[in-house]
């Protein structure tokens, strides 16, 4: 792909989209929408990404006015590159990143250029899970006990000092990768074996209760909640998300309590810019906050929001707010939407049946298969082991939840296991 490296001297406002997209459909869809909402506002766009990924995502890179190879995993270098572009005459008024690993570079660039953004120290804190837990606990929010471990010995010591069950997880990862339940010392070898690298890891007390996430945007430096999403997870020992419903079907009082705690937590963490996605549990003792992200939620939540809140342009809200343009507070959801992820037992995939019916259904907002016959289906241990997704819109959350499950269940994966063909829904 030809990178367009010329310096543009246009006088109109400019967006620097740091980190671009990864080469998966979800990321490409998010970035395509983010670029379209900028173009609709007459905002020029310059997208950066690591060179190999930029080449692999040429279709979306070509939508931007310019594209450059910049390594977002080197925040200081990213900020220096942006400063050189500005010194040469390019104009950036807004900087935004939609990928998790690009958030620190986004913050560093905003600070270097004097643009609206989150403090780099605050982004480092929320991206380091134990540091975020410590900060929330210090601010008075309920948090499970957690320990950073170098090896199995550290984890065994934590097990002796706390009540189980427990959760082992990477200190910094995504998509439920390496996250698993531990009931006792005998489970530790299995849990440590699925960690994605040899770095220090976390072990923390397991929190029991329904799980939710909160989707929102910062306006005028303050968090504004767009919706609360209900989550469904696969059975332990792993914690892979298998379904989302938006908005969550919970009482008004419960939603208000969730909103109060999340907005207070974001403020306490010194976050003030862009989008947010905060995970939490509702327990008999109250709300326990989980991971905090300064980006939009994954799992096609951006599509759920767009259906549930007609006319919502959440990236456009960020641009308008950063540019000082008038911004109307978004309305609450008036419709329902749901995602159901496709899964099947392990084996070699022979055929997929019923997919055409899913694609033909008028309420489907998006549907994708991420596996083809001949591929091997792995045990469900992380988000990358899911086989696809069905995203639907309806008049109510209950209708969306039911329809998404029915359509996902209508898909049959024929797999070979132990020499025999089997069907799995």
C-alpha cells in the first residue's frame, strides 16, 4: 500500500487517529465508522498504524485523508512524530485512538501538542490492572484483594492468605486471554499454563454476581453514560463473553447506582476525554468495579449502541466536544440490541449449516463467521476461540436477547471428533 506522507496545509480541523485498526472485522468496522463521522463534520483525517498492520488494513486506511506508519507501542516516538508534523505545518485539533494498546500513545500525543486528552499517568494506571485496583480501593470503591505474582510460589502464598475461589489473569491483556478460575492450589498449574507470556501475572479474589459494562463518552471533561450492557459469560474455569444485551434489563434504581459509581470512579482516576467502557459486578454487598478502559467497548457494542439510541454518533460527540462545537447530551436507549457469539465443541470443522437463514433475517445488524470448513475448533478459553457473532436489533432488550440466542442456536457446526462427525450449536 502506498503511504500518503505529504504535509497537508489545509486550514480546516484535523483528526489524528492513532493506532488505526487491527486486521479483524470488528476493528475495521469501528475505524470505518470513526472516519466517516469525522468526514461528515468536514474534519480531515490522518491515520497511523504499525507498518505491517497498515498494509494489511489498506481498505480502511484509504478512507483516511492520509496514512503513516508509526509504532503506537512506542508512545514517546509517536508523540515526537506528531510534533514534527505540526512543526512542518500540519494541523491536528483532535487525537483519538480506538484500540486498547494505542491509548497511551494517544495520551502522550495529546499532552505534547496541548490537545484535549487523558493524562498519560492516568492511562498507565488503568492499563495496569493491579494499579487500577489499588487506586480505586484508595478512593473508597469496593475491590477484590489482588496480588502481582512472579511465579507459582507467590500465587500459592496468596491462596493461603485469602478466601477462594480466585482468578488468575495477565497484568495487561484483552479478550479474556489467560483469565481462569482457580479453586485451590491444584488448579494453579492449569491456570498458569494458559497465561499468554512469561511476565508477572495477577491473582485476585473471585467476585460472584451478574456482570455488566457501562458505555459512555466524556463531554466537557465529565463522564456521560450512554448505556449499561448486560454480559453473559461461558462456564468457568474460563471467562469468555458469549452474549451482550443493551440496555441491561435492570431496575431504574440499579442503573442509577451503577451510573453514580462509574462516573465517580472515572473522575477519581483522573480520566476526562474520549470514550469509556467500564466493567463491574452487582453483588449482594453492592457494586464491585472491574476493568476500566478509555475506549469504546468491544463485542460489537458500538453497533448495539447505534441501534438502541437512534442518531447516536459517539465518535462525532468526541470530535465536536474537542473542537468546542455545540454538543447535545445523548438520549437514553429507546430500543434493544444484542450480540450472541458462536461457539462449538473442539474438533475439525466439516460444515456449517443454517448460516444463510441468519444472514437473511431482517433484524440482523451484523453477522460474521470467523472459521471455515477444514479449520480446527479449539477449546473455548479466550475471545479468539469464538467462531463468529450474530448482532441483532429489536424494539426491546428482551426481544433482542431472545432473537440473538435463537439465531445463534440455529447455526450448526458439524465437527469431527474422535473419528466421528458431530453437530454442535
